[in-house]
C-alpha cells in the first residue's frame, strides 16, 4: 500500500485546511484543544457552518447532496477538522441514520429527513440500547404495535447520548415475537416532541449528563415513519453499526490528543529539554505506533465501503482498537499530570481560574476526560462481544 498522498490529495488537504482555519470559530477551537465543556450551541453552530458549505454530510454521495468524496478525501477532511480543534460532529444524523435512510428509506423519507440532517438544523438521537438489551441488542423489548396508519410505542431506551437535545430519534422496536429475536425488529423514526416521551438525564462520573433514559408511554408514530419493511430492522441496524463502529475509532481525534499528550509531558518535565523519562517516552512511542496502525485500518474500511463491500467485521476490530487507544492516551495524560490532575469542576473552569496555579489550563480537565473514556470499550457493542464477532468471522462459526 502506497502511504504517500498524491499531489491532488495534498492540494485537497490544503484547501480543507485553509477553509477550516477561516471558518472554525476560535472560541470553539479553544474549548476543544483544552478539553473544555462544549455546549449544544457550540456543537450545532459548527454543524450549521459545515451544513451551509455542504460538508456536514461529508461522507454522502452527490446524489443525496453530499460532496461525493472518495475514501482518502473523507479521511483528510476529518483529519484537518480534528487537528484544527473542530468539535467532533455529533454522528447520529449525518453519519448513522442518514446512510440508513438513503439505503432503505422511501423517496418521500429522503425528501423529508435528509435536508434537515444535511443543514445541521435537526438534532438526531439514537434509540438502541435498553436496560436489558445493550450488547445483546436483539433482546430489546420496546414494543411498537401497528394500529391502522400508526404505531403505538411503549418501552424504554437507555444510554441515549445527548438525548436531552434530541428533536428526532431513530429507534429499534419490536414488532413481532415470532421466530428468532432478530426477525421481529423494525426501524422507526420518532419525533421526540411527541406526547408520551420522557427524557431523564443520567449524570456520569465526570459530572456531565451526557447520556439519558428515554421512556415511551403510548407514543403515536405515523406508519410512514417506518424505514424499509416491518421486521427487517435488524438488517438496517447492522448497516448502521458498521458506520457507528468506524466512527467510534475516531483516529483523527487520537492523533490530535497524542500531540496534546506530548505537550503535557513536556510541560511536566517528562520529555524534552534533556529531562526525559525514558519509560514514559517509550509508552508514548508505543501509543503513536498504534495510532498509525489504526489510521491504516480506517483507510481500509473506507476503501471497502467505497467498493461496496461489507466492512462490518473490520469495523468491529476498529472499534476495539480505537476505544482502547482512547483510554490509553487519557491514562497517560493522567500519569503525566500526576497529583495536579483533579476532577473537572465545571463552574471553576468556566470562571477561568481552575488550573491557573500550575501555569496552564491543560491539566484541569484530565480527570473528567479519563472518567468519561471508561465507557468507550462498552458502548457501540462491548469489546468482549466484538472480539467474539471478529474471531467468529476469522475462524468460522
């Protein structure tokens, strides 16, 4: 595999870099580079800027209003945004549900839902996991009963990321109990303003209500919001999960955070200026090798998608490695900061003083980030389950 970019690709990278530098708000970039809290407005402001340019759906084909970029161009776009300090695009709309609607939705659903996703105006949430159905997603119990031209939905979803901001939610629901559990699942698009929906935040170890419980109590959903065929939702879910697990790998954020780790290590006297801690430097070197290897895997998945091959098996491996790398760089940052890394006190950070006495803001949020990253090996399909899937693919079931 030739790892050198062509002249055309380098020119494309330069174009993206210049545009991001001119259009990314500096207050948002500052928050990202220093791991400060991003508000809903921060995230959606950047999404709308991308949407106005036609780049929020950067992975979309031209037929659906996307730029039609190839795998390398998409990778370069993601990398330049991450390195510049752009917020990670909330993936539920443009990266996850949009490809499902494109592939399996009706022409009417294309016209109705895709424009709001592409512009960044509509905030989507994901309704997959339930209290008794996380890694074993086929065990979900949220029920959708067809009554004439509508479904009546009852049940509960949990760990719904940023669900407190959601305007629409795509849900896996049970429409049949006959046969295997996977055969009775359907894919519904639900307006979160519908009567009967209750969202209850769950506060995590870092103090953020990042995830939520979502309750459905006799919620009426028009039958026209069913994507594809009834009881075929498991097929659509697998299509979506390949996009989710590729997104979880988040190699470009790993590259940005690797550089942040090096800055922290230098500031704390662990490397540079003749004060190297060789063991710590070795750990950074090992992490850097793994990040480069992860990047090659991401390019492989994107190339497979471009050629129409099913990349789900590789996406599972990406999820494993990417999530473990995220945990490793947060652990190394904590080790570098030592006792000065303390819990992320939001009020103090926003007042601008927490961290000043060490001469930098870089240590203050490390504990919160470390706590938050404990989840990465669980969500999107736990790594233990993903290893079983990968081994079954390699060795045969």
